[in-house]
């Protein structure tokens, strides 16, 4: 069952009703959920010697066909080796990495708000090891930072979501997973027994909002500003506004 409501700021908020859930942790995908990757993709276009719009357009076609995003590089440069080209960019002093300025305006405030309410907060997406290290260095209000490269398994593999549960130290039913993709986030998180939260933004988010699988999401949002309120019907006892005192001891973070 899905309920449709409006957040305090007028955003669309769709809530699945599962009274048995008692969420204690919220884990986020990274790219296009928390991070606006426009600058990173534009840097790749510059390296490839094509206009940014060309790469963005090719990427859109790849997303529409349900292909891996690296297929866009193969289309523009057949035989493209992502690891080799990444190393070449670094050697040339043209590597790019995520910076605080790349986060969507609602991202860090959402992380901070949820942590203040007592939730354990994690970041775990399909990211390279260097991205994981970068995220750790940014001083974000999170408890866990992990990546597919560090774990050796990518979404949507069920093993990835098992690692998410291990990382936050909670059963799947106590975890909300937030992402912008139906195939990599919503469906596998739901099948793992987690509360699946779909965020409609970025190229995947807007495209995947039209897919039937989006119905698997327990919560559907257009902005992370609405997430704390949307989670309240699912929150474990003691979590929510003023709930930090009921969270795990500091030594457990």
C-alpha cells in the first residue's frame, strides 16, 4: 500500500505503510543520490575530446536501454579501458574526485538531520576504492562509509546488501536504503528485506521513475529534505526529533 502526501515544503512524498518495520539505520547510494555528478562526467567528456552534451546524451541512451553506464565510453571510444584511462588522467594531473561542492544542497543537511534523530547513517554505493577514501576524508555526518570496490561486490548483487547489513550491524528490516535507481537500489533493497526509498532525481532517477519496478519502493521522494519526515512512521522507538539521546552510544559509531 502506498500513501501520497506532501512534505512541509510542499514536496511530493509517497509512503508505503509497513507498521512492522522499525528502522534504526539509513544507508545511502552516492552518485546522483547525494552527489551531483555533472562536474565529474563533464571532466570525462573533456578527456575524451567530446562536448559534454554529447557524453550526456549518449549516457541517457545507455540508461534508457538499461545498460551499464560504462557502455557510454565504449560507444564514444570503442575499446575504452576505464581503469587504464583513469590512471592516464591521474598521471596527466587531470583526475577528478568528489568534493563537498558536488553534493546536492539537500544532501548533507539530510544526513545531519537523520543522525541528530538517532539513526545510524551509512554511505554505500557502486564506487571505486579511491572514491570511498575521498568520502571518508570529507568530514560527513555519517557512521559507515563503504564501496562496491572495497567489498568486491556490486549492486544489485544480493551479497552487496548483505554487506550493508553487516556494516551497520543491524538486520535488513531495521535498515532503509536510499537510491535513485530501480534496478540497483529499489528492487534489490526490497528483496533483501530493507525499507526501499526511491529518490527521483538525476538521469537515472527521472528515467527510472517511469519503470514498473518503482512500485517496489516503500517511500518515493523528489528531495532528501522530505526524508526525515517520511521515515517517521517506520522509525524504531526513541528515534525521530530529539531522538539522538536514544541512539547507540558514541563508542558504537
